[in-house]
């Protein structure tokens, strides 16, 4: 159990290390708003050329910090609505995944 906890904490720190500073607002920058299940919202700016994996890293770290956890939360999927789009390919850029508006609203669903 101690090895699993250390591994989980290591995964959180690895994700934290991959999260870079927010870019300034401007051309090629989008703001992603994440609607949380309990009704809250998290927001952050990203360059549209950044990878979807970066969004997952940031969101996992932000959720762990918000909940006071020392490990990444349970697996989740990031989804846009209208049209419904699952942003599951972490190797795509945010723009390639369809997150191109200056502000994009996404939701979290449990991973299948």
C-alpha cells in the first residue's frame, strides 16, 4: 500500500511538473472553463497549440489541490457539449481537438 501511495504521489508531482505557466490573453490563446459536478468552475488559459494532455495534467493537479489530495483523482474524461465531443486523444493540440473558441466550456465525466 505504501508503494502504491508513493507511486500515486509521484504521478501527481509528474503531472504538476508538466503544467507550465499560463500564457497571457491574446491571439492563439483560449480560456477553458471546466464545470465541476458539484457546480463549481475552474478556469485557465492555454495556447491553442498546447496538447490535450496538458489540459488533463492541469485539471488533475487542480482537482487534487482543491480536494487536498496527495494523488491524482480517479480517471476522468473531458467533454464538450454542442456538439458533444470527447477530448480523449491527449496527443492532439487543443485546436485539433476542437477547443478553438476564445472561451470553451468543458465538463468532466468518469472514465469508462
